C-alpha cells in the first residue's frame, strides 16, 4: 500500500486532521479496505505527525474553515496527547473542533478521557454502527470484542455529561428496524442519533 504525509485535508468547508492509520476496529465496510484515497485525498500515512507539524499546517486565518475535525484513516484517540495539544491550540485561536471516533478511547486508555476532551473538543461524533454487541463485533471486528460496544456507549454518555455536543451515528443501510434499536440506545445514553447515507465509492 502506497503511503503519504497527508496530515490535513480540506473537504466540504472543513479541515480534517489525519493523525494515524492505526485503528482498534477492522470494519468490514471501511473505505480504506479498498482504497488509499478518500475523495482524492491520499490518507494512508507513511508516519504519524507531531502536534507541531499539524499546527504548522493550520491556516493563519482560522475562520477559513467551519470546523476542524480529527478524522482520517485511523482512530484519532490512539494519538490522544497529540490530539489534545492540537485541539488546545485550535481552541485558543477560536476554532470549532470536532472529533469523529469509534468511541473506544477510554477503553484503550484504561481511564475516562472525557475530562481531557472537555474544553478542547466542541463536538464528538461516535460511530455506533450496529444495534447489538454481536452484530457490532461482526461488522466492526473490534480488538476488544463485545466490550467495545458497551465502552463506546459509556464514552458518549460521559462526554455529553461534560457538556460536549455528542451524538451517535449509523449508516442508513443497516435498515429501519436496527436504526430504531440504535435510537433506543442513544436515548438511554442521553445523546441524539444521526443517520448518514452510505458512501459507495469515495475515490
């Protein structure tokens, strides 16, 4: 697989920050299984950037983008300290900061990381993806098994309690029955559910 140093990339008026190619899931549907690019952006990393390298690539005018989003080919919370350093700089400059995550950050860190994120991250999109532990394991193939399904729910709940705008997301192709089951899970965690369309091809 060809690799690159695409640490930031612009898409739909936002600037995305790509910190790692490592992930605690191996989702069957993940775009990176088929492509090294996402809407023309080459996201497989040859190395992981430092916080300063990413900060150096931020625009001088922070209002140039609507949001600054930690999202790439890997799980951003695996680079938590780097993420926090960049997010702190962004907040100092008045940016809106979002994290797209599989919600396993606290599980992987063996501690509650929601307090670290509060004040640095404004919005968190947690990929719920499925309605039951067994279905989640089958679809997302998490390294921690079914524990990950429950951990991501606890993570979302705690982040919402910290005052971070937090929501679950699922893809519409799972069907209306499962979507309704996911709504029930979201309500129990005190967060909304957002249903997003499946992207068949992002080359």
